[in-house]
């Protein structure tokens, strides 16, 4: 087992020792590698072994650590990691839940790899040139996990371009996929469209927020904005909401949402559930023209408006406009669950946007809860870059 050696500048080992998984280009003293994705041995300026990582010669994130040990990276390596991560993650899942994020990439020590499990199906995504070389090992190790009967790849993500990789079509590596995949969450039967849905088919990261909605939606009239497959709407109904309007621009997402409602025994007529295919901004502006509404709960979980640093300013404006429009609809006692999944926008930044939005709408509010990504989407203390989701539950006071 011999790999090219990369020596770090003095002091650059400290973040790694605290658990940060990256070495930036400016931290490197000496390197002799050209191949994107090559495995390298990382050593401190004193010569101490720090771990093995994958190297990218032109990315500012030059090395991503794979292991702190000198070991073989083979199918067994991935299998053992998956087994360990699964037992770590299962400890924090609610009962009757078998949809979870098995691997949250760099924060879980497997850089560039996402794995979501939906019941008996594992769906993975590769983001980096390093992980790209391990595709077959990953697929094989996943297929060996107990209970897994199919392995799907969804490497159709923009992020791959930054590593010089192309966007791939969805692929089934093991087993068969026959339509949306059922899985359980806190006793509800949900569906993930693993081949055609967004991301890996479902937004597992909002699980704790769905619990919160279930706890707080009783007797309320709810707008579930950017509903995707209506999972927040389903949680609200389960919590006793008297009416739920789900709004999304994707017809196929809403169709699957309808399926999920029926699957859970919801009669769409009597339960006053509606699904609206619309642009949320237009929907809110039109609603704003009508006199006072009786909406008492708004859930607003938009896509990431800030995808790069370059569009952060435009994204701030979009969050401000959106949240202002929502605040305008709510009266005294109304609840507002609002999220941002833009990693570039920190929690303090998001709260300050919400403060300004409330001011523009002439509403006061108190913070009832602040949530982040569910615990299976690991947040490593030393790696703030891995935290992206912020969800705030507010109560409006006039
Ligand atoms: N809240 C969802 C996830 C939302 S993902 C859940 O918990 O499952 C973002 C969703 O916003 C996607 O379904 C996308 O189709 C939708 N979307 C994006 N821009 C939109 C717009 N301007 N108006 C309405 N829906 C939009």
C-alpha cells in the first residue's frame, strides 16, 4: 500500500485533527500528483501521518480525507463504514422510520458521497472526482447491506461540474425499481420517486420539522408552500389541521403527493386537502390582493435560492420578498414555519432577513423553535461548511 505523499504547511494539520475533512490549496507545502481523484497520503510538516484522502489538482478544496488510517480502500472499507454509519444513525431515528440519510458526504467521512435509504432501496450520489473512482465498490457494498434489495445512482447534480465531471442519467445498479419506492416515517407511508424525483427522490432533511408541524397544526388552516410531494401537508393533517393547501410548480410532484395522501387513507374531499400547481410568488401576490384571509399556518420551504456566492445578494432579496409576502397573510396567533436550505446563508443572516421581512409586513413575531437538518444529516463540530438547513417556527403577534 503506497500512495503519493502530500506534505502540509505548518499548522495546517490542526483543523484535520479536530475532524475537518478538507485541505485547501493554500495549506499544501509540497505535492507531486496530477491525476484528479488520486488517493494520497497526507502528512504534517513534521512528517506525521494524518490520513488518506482524494486529491484534485485544480479545486481549491485540494484534498478530502477518506480515512485517518493507512488502509486499503476496497469494498470491505465501504461496507464497514456503511454498517457503522447505519447503527449510528438508527439511534436517532423516530420509531417506525426506515427512510434516512446513511451517508452525508464529507461530514460522515466519505467525501463526495451521499446515500439515502428508502426502506429496501439505497440511492447514492457522487459529487467528486475522488469518489467517482469508487462507484462500483460503493454499489457493491450497498447491495451487501442487510435488507437492501436495489441500488440506484442519482449523479445528475450540477455540483459535479466543479470537479470536471459530467452529469449522468439516473441508473439502477442492482435489483429493479418499479415506480415510487415506499418507506415509513413515524408510522406514515411515504413514497420517494428515486428515478425521476428531485435530489434522491425525497427531502429527508426536514424530518424534525415535519414532527414539529404535526405537533402544532391542530385545527389550523395551512398553506404548504413549495410542497414538493406534500410531506409537510401530510404531517399537518396527521396533526389535526382542518384544511391544507399544497402549492408547487411541479405537476409530477403534486401527483405523487396525491398518491401519498391516498396511501395514508386521506379522503381528499372530506379532509379539505387541495393541490395547486402554481408559482408561489404569484400565488402569494394574488392572495395579497384579496381581503384578509383566515390562514393560520404557513409552511414555506423553498429550493436553495443561493447556489453560489455570486448569487447570494439576489438570493437574499428573494428570501426577503417571499417571507414578507408570507408575513402579510398571517394574523395574531398565526404560525409561520420558514426555511432556507442555502448553505451559503448562515442562521444569523436568515434571522436578520426574517426580521426585515416582518418589519416590511408590519408584523411582530416570536421565535418558538429553531431547527436544522435532521440528525442523520450529520453536522460535524469542526466542519461548519456541512450545515445548510435552517428552519424557524414563528408566531405572529400584531
Ligand atoms: N417542502 C418540500 C421540499 C421543497 S423542494 C418537502 O418537504 O418535501 C422545493 C420545491 O419547490 C420543489 O418541489 C420545486 O418544484 C418547487 N418550486 C421551485 N420554485 C418554485 C416556485 N417559484 N413556485 C412554486 N414551486 C416552486
